[in-house]
């Protein structure tokens, strides 16, 4: 029973981690907003420890103490035979804005 539980947790962790891409941005502070991260894509400051959802890039980001962003974004979508990836839906928050596979 314990082995089955561990295996289920491992598989669940693998599936969840495959859903998106994670990375860190370069540290940047805007002179008008000292002590905060600054998202140049949407021209918006974000306080340290706070999160924002950048719809322009379909991503979620958290301002780090070094003024970089820890970012989660959509994973690349491969198109298996008989399937087509939709375009990102920038009207929705991450992760609902990510492309989806439509298979016939």
C-alpha cells in the first residue's frame, strides 16, 4: 500500500511539473519604484513577495528579494497526429490562458 501511495505521488508530481515552464528573470528595479520588482512588459511595479499575472505573456510571477521574478509560464505544446494546439487566450489568467490541445 505504501509503495502504491509513493508511486502515485511521484506520477502526480511529474504530471504537475510538466504542465508549465519555470525560470527566473534578471534583477531589475525601476528608479521610480525603489525596493520593488518592475515588469517592463506591462510597466508595473510588484512588491517583494507579491505575485502578479502578466496576461501579455500568459505567465504568473513572484517578485524575489533580489528584485528578479520567479516565473511560471506555459509549457511548449507538441501536436500529436490528429491534434491541434489553440492560441493562448490572453483574456484569461495563468494557467487558463495557456494553449490547449484539441484532438479529433
